[in-house]
């Protein structure tokens, strides 16, 4: 059937939970592009035949194939755009370093786009707030307090706080740290917020 493979790409993303990135369906994209190429070639031959032979009965078929081409294009672009939106959201959620499980689900072009987006965002953040810049990825939700209690989930090593003191982050140790300093580590899974 026409456009079935393209619709399956869209359904695949729709089934994936929000905030998760399913594996890139390179085979599905290739099949849609092959279908589009075949439809285009059939249309070209029918258009030439309609022009040279005066066959007006081919025009509805040509229009139908053209609409199928447009629908395949829309579905493919929707699939790719939704994946880019999810990848952009992952940058805000996980920071500049993605876990390997997420990287495995991305195509080489998507990794290239992620790296470019990461660099562009870093350049923008350095341009804000004077010499040090401003990290706009911190405090995604307004904080209730400036300091929070955190538990270390894995060995991390030395962690320097603003006042110059160093804290040794070892597995299962608990600390009372500034929220903005440890929020990135919470997102990376190094620390967890201990709720009293």
C-alpha cells in the first residue's frame, strides 16, 4: 500500500514514551525513500506518455501518486523533526554528555547535530553574564532552597564547592551542597536528591 512505511515511522515515534528516544529506523527511512523514487519514476513516465500520446486518463493516477509522494515526504520530515526535538530535550535533561544507551539510538547525522547544538548553546551561555557566562541549563524548576541534601550513588572523586572547600563524593555518602553546583550531577545519575 502507498505510504504505509512512512506512516509506520510516525507510529513508531508515537508509541515511544515522551522523553525517550527509540533507535533510529534507518531501514524504514531507506524503504520510504525507495518507494518515493519508484513513485516519482512512474509519474515521470506517465507524464511523458500523457503529453506525447494525449492520454488524459492517466492524470488521476499521476495526481494520486503525487499526493502519495507529498504524504511520504511529510511523514518522513515529521519523523526526523520529532527526533531532533527529542534530542534537543535530551541536551537540557542530561547536559552535554549523553549516556551511551542514548547515543546508541542516534544516527551519525543526529550525533553531529547534537554536537553542533551543544556547541552553539555553550557559546550562547558564555556570551551571557560577563566573564564567567551564565549556565541557563541549571535550575530547570525554581528552587525551594539554595542548599539540598544529596546522596552519592557512585564514586565520583573530589568535588569543589564555591567557597574553595573540596568534598569527596564516595558511594552512599550524604552531603549538604548548593543546589546549582550539584544539579548537573543529579541529572547524570551521580547524585540523588534526598527528600526529608
